[in-house]
C-alpha cells in the first residue's frame, strides 16, 4: 500500500496539471478529500480563491 501511494505521489509531482484534472474528476464522485489531495497546496489555494470570487460575484449580481 505504501509503495502504491509513493508511486502516486511521484506521478502527481511530475504532472501537476494532470493532478488538478484528476482532483476535479474525483470531485464528481463527491469526495472532497481526494480533490485537495490530488491538487496539492497550490491547487487548493486556487480552488478556494475561485469559490470566494464566485460567491462574491453571485452576491453582487444576483441579490
């Protein structure tokens, strides 16, 4: 099990764009831990910023 996780982490480090895509694909199944785990800290920050900006725009234009 640890070897598999190590290989997964190594692949995620080699291909960060694929990790982001995998994170969003896993999110379709409703598992938020996999989303953030697949993206890393930069992807998580970007996701949080997008959610905050989306919420602010929603409140501004659709009161």
